[in-house]
């Protein structure tokens, strides 16, 4: 296992270094940097990045006017699970081929619909334990399915306004499935007929919470492709690495939408990665208690799901550590912004407590996070620590908004 992790790390380092060194240009003209937005999974806690995205879009509007939208500025928008839902909301075309949702509306969307997606009557400890013993997820997913299909209709993955990247995991094949806008044009395993509603239901099908999602899509040659999918968080709860690998592959193939390998003025990337919060300092679990747990306790414990929490938090932190290391090694740390709250406690650390009080708390956590100093991973300890004398997250977003605007204007004017 250690050898496998070492090989993976070496391959990742080589891949990301290649991305950072590859010259980037627009198909018609030159672009100076590839721009990437990534949003973690985390259920109801998607309210936190939703709040931050509202702030970023407002900053872009201060620079470029009220019609500015997130999708106008990013070459790739990646999201896992609840982050996949947010990413899809930002990139799906609506009226006049503009994004279906403005970023400022994301948090209110969660507040309106989450109580029906996660009805609190299902969180009763007796009901949860009974369901866990007899089988079936905690929530039936019917309202979420109806909601997603109603909002997105028959729009397909190939129709998004910018490149959308959404991880999921296939139960039958036991391997990740990465939905990406650009891949449906040439990947025989991702037919162009895949609907965005199926993408969303697949990446958000969290084990024990929501049922797996099965759908079929017909390829251009008439072949019917079957998908048996669960939450992308089991493979990539933090989709930043997935997005960067995707860009690397497309740059090498010369397929990146609006970007191709070629001479350019800069070799930089601009990456914004938004977490949904973790409970690192709360101490939810400990080895003494866990030593007495059986299989069921690892899946259901006092309304929480320890095994799923561990997998999702561990994968998210590992990705942040890897990406931080490479950007720092290339003296490019200022172009990678990770915004994450690591001090959640109580109901706020849950993925499915959809009470009005908790949702308002999550919105406030997002607002408070904007006022905190930018943090980066300490490469010695692996912990995220505030940058001494650094800007606040809100100030950093304003700086990124200006860089994003400059990049877009550069491409348009050239």
C-alpha cells in the first residue's frame, strides 16, 4: 500500500508539474492562465460554498457589471456530490443562454428545498437504526429526483456553458466515472445524450443517505450504456485533483474548450477550491470508543456516519495537501486559493440536518469564513494554518476576481 501511495504521489507530481509548465493558448488567440473552480461534497453544508460563491460573483460584478456570472470566467467548474449540484446550477444554460442560477441564489435554493430532500422525521435515532438494520437508505430520494429533473429537464452534459467536471463511482465496475462536458464529444463511454439530471443524481447518491442512481444513455453508434452510480465523494470528495488531471489530459490532447497547447505569455493556473467544512477540532470520534464498534456502528453512530465522514474528509485533505505542495514548489502559491472551515461543531457538522436554525447557522459560517485570514497547508504538519499577515478570504476573492476579469478581457480583446 505504501508503495502504491508513493507511486501515486510521483505520478500526481509529474502530472501537475506538467500542467503548470504547459503553455496555454486560446483556440483563436492567446490566454495567459487556465482558470478552475472546484466545490467539495458535503450535503446540506453546500450552503457554505454557496455563500462564498455569492460573494465571488458580487466581486466580479463590481468589476464587470451586473450581468457577470461565475461561468463566464472559469475554463473548468468541478463539483462532487452537493458540489456537483452547485457546479451544474452555475453552468446550465437558462434564458438567453445565460446561467440558470446566479450564485447569490444558491443558498436560498438549499434553504427552500433541503427540508424536503432531508425530512427531519427520518433522522429519529430509532427510525435510522431500524432502516439501517432492515436495508434501504435513510432518505428515498424521490423529492430530489423530481426537483432535479424538473429544473434541468432534458438538457445534456454537452450543453453546459463552460467545461463541467463531476465525479461519480460505478458500483458494477468498481471504478470512478468522471462526467465532463468535453469528454462527451469523443469518449465512447460518455454518450452525448447523458442528461445533467442524471449526472446530479449520480454524484449525490451518498451511501446510506440516498439510493444509488441507475440510468441508461445511448451512444452515437447505437450502443446502450448502463450506469450504476453512487456519490462521487467515495472517490474524490474534493474534486480539485480530478479537475487538474482533466485539464492536463485535455491540454495534451489539444481538446480543451477554448484552450490548446501552444505558445503563450504565461504558464500559470488560477484555482479556487471551496470546501463545505469539517469538524477537525470537535473530536467527534476517538480510538477508545471505536475499538468497541461493530460494522453497524461504523456506518451509523448517534445520527452520524463515521466511516463515510472519515473517507470523505481524508480524501479532501489529501488533495489539498498535494495541490498545495505542488503550487508552493512552483512558487505559485498565490494562484491557489483553498477556502475551508475546519472548526464545525454540533448540527453544523452534519450533512443532513435541514432545520431552519442549522441552515441559518451554515449561512453565517460562510459569512464568517469570508472574514477569516487566508489559510494554507503547513507541509510539516498537514494542517491548514492562517497565513501570517495575509489577506482575508474576502480580500483574496476580490484579488482573484480582478485576475479573472483581466484574463477574460485579455482573451476577448485579442
